[in-house]
């Protein structure tokens, strides 16, 4: 089957060779080669990085050297951030910009903060987190605009296997030990408030304009425009115009 396709492909080039510019022929040949790679192993080699497995939700080895280097980098950044004072506003902003994978305008985190990687966390405009935010962003964490995060909130994407035989440490080729884990992404919509001591687990999506009550453990998707609370977190009621407060100067 592959030989048949290759003959057709190069036949198409040969037919055009006399009346097509050399640049065009080269571009066509490159495109056709991309359609029919010669070596399957070469195609797969780039996807075998532990980082790629991790962000794709596959089992991966967190002791991989590249992953350890990434975690070490962000730990140095958040340690410096956590040691800053109120007089270091500019440096705090610089460090936040280095830690987050992407961010909007007007972002602020009360120290201390902690990330696994930082680069996998993306926040929108007007993001605020109170003391002790923990984000284990092994999988992507996407947070919308105008989100408020209360104190002691944990956003955790990694998951360990349930069976002990799959979860337990095992020997590595270099004589050390490692374990397998995987991660599930988290998406938090616009205008969401996570009150104090909330835990958001991997694989969860929280809809726009939703409030999660204090102490909740969010293990499943929560729809938009509701108040939800509990362990496990569940919808208590919708948020309506009856909840509107009279603000000053309105």
C-alpha cells in the first residue's frame, strides 16, 4: 500500500517537472514526504518525551531529568517570590510573568504560592489569589478572566493509580526508584470565585460565573452560574438577579 502511494506521488511530480519551477517542485516533494514518512519510529520519537506524555494525560515518570529540571526552575522562582515584601511590587510582577505559562493584565498572588511547573498554568485578566495557592499543573490548568481564588486553595491535576501494584515505587535503570502517575487538565471559566480551602481535582471544568463554597472538594464538572459547595462539591442553587447587591455609586 505504501509503495503504491509513493509511486503515485512521484508520478505526480514527474508529470509537472517540465512546466513547474524548481522551487515549486521542491515544496511539493517536501509536502508529499511529510504525508508519507519513511520511518514510523522517527514519527513517534518526539512524542516519547515524558513531558509530552504528562501533558497528554498518559502514564509518565515524574523522575525524568527534564521534568525535574522544570520543577527545579519554578521552585527557584516561587521561593524568590515568596521571600519578597510589599516594597518589591515590580519584582513580584516579573516573577509572576516568568512562572505562568501565559497571563492577562492585572494579575496578583498573595505569597506564598507554589507550582509544580508553572508553565502549564494560564490565567486571564484580573486574576487574584489569596495566601497559599498551590497549583500542581502536570496537565494544563486554564483559568479565565476576573477569577478570585481564596486562601489555601489547591488546584491539582496529577492522579496516582488506584492499585498499589501500579502505584508503588519501582527500580529505575540508574538504581534509584520512581513511580508512575498521570494527570488530567482543569478548566475554570470567567468570573469564578473559589472560596477558602477549596480543592479542585484533575479532569474538572467549572463554568463561567460560578461560586464554589469554602472547604469544597470539586471532583466533577460544575455548570455555569451556580453556587456549589460540599465534599464532594455539588450544585446548591443557581445564581440569579436576586443575588444582586446595591453597590456604592450605582
